[in-house]
C-alpha cells in the first residue's frame, strides 16, 4: 500500500500569495503609499512650478521629460525605504521566523517581497506619469516604448529593494536606512532629470554622467521623447546587473539569518 505525498505549491504561486499579502498590508500602512506616491507627486508638481520655465529657457525642452522619470524613481526608492521599516518590525516581532517555519519554499517570502516591490513601483510610476501628462507631458514614443518607460523604475527598484533588505534585516532600527536613502535619492536628482548637467560646474560633469542613475533617467527621457536609448539603456542594465550581483547574495544571507534567529532581539 502506498500513500501519496501532497504536492507543494509552486514557488511562483507561493511568491504571489506573499506578494498579495504584503500589498494589502502596505495599502493599510499610510507611510508606504505616502512615500511611494504622494511624496514624489508633490515633488513633481512643486519642482515643475518653480523651475519648469527656467529649464525650458536653458534647454529649449520641457522639464517634465526629465522630472517625471526622476520623481518616479525617487518615489520607487522612498517607497522601498518605507517598506524596509516594516521589515525591521517584522523581524523583531518574530514574523520572519514564523514565515520561515511554514511548509513552503524558503525563497517564496523573499521573492514575494520583491514581486510586491515591483508591483508597487509599477502602479506608482503609472500614477506619477499620469500627473505628468496632466501637467503637459506628451509621450512621443510607441506603445512598446511606453511599456519600457514604465518598467525601467521596476528594474531599478528590485536592486534597491535588495539593498534595503540586506540592511534592514541586520540593523538595530530603521534609522540606518537613511544612510542608504539619502545618497540614492540624491543620485536620482543629480542626474540629467533635474537641472541640466551643463548648467552645473564643469568639474561635476564626470561625476554626474557616470553615476548609476544618469543612464536610467536618460533612458526614460529618451523613450518619452520618441528616441531609441540604446546606449543609456545598456549602461543602465549593466549597472543593474552589477548591483544585483553585489547586494543580492547579501540580502539572501541576511534574510535567512534574521529568519533563523528566532525573532526579537534583546
């Protein structure tokens, strides 16, 4: 007589379940939608009203083509930082250890979190882009270019979320995430999406042109203007792959150590 062992759900299905639970939790936690949508939307409107005409006079192009990508990525980063604060609370409350003990794939909780980050970023990018359209942005690319435009922040935030996870599961409290958020968001606003690089001191040009966020923002700007951003997209993908190779293993090891530690720390 033989007995059949119940089949476990697939990693994809389990990850989707975890992602759905996280999205529901974030929707009820005001800090995440505020940081992911309201904060960058406020920045977009304020910055455009204050300096939009000045940038138009300096460059001859509407500043929205740079501001919308900049604010979309800044919103993705700030939303990920807010979610990282909840991860610290989950670790100290023992929730990570409880999830680790469930009869599911060990990777599903972590991959589900990354899927939730991707979904949140996609929604916030769409909303911020719609605000940009209301302010006067006109997308000149194809539908395929629009899809690529919306997916670029998703690509970037996955790596940033890994860095947030790697830090949050090791930190005593969430304040240490500020040391990650400040330089990251500063790099976004120091790209070509804010004041034109040419308007800044010449000694800063190499630093700004070769930092990771410059090709990312330039890719989105070129897609919105109807161009083919092969070179900045290539650099953006290379930066993303390099970042994932560095922070990915740190996030996995840190998450596992936090889950196996048994919960609250003294």
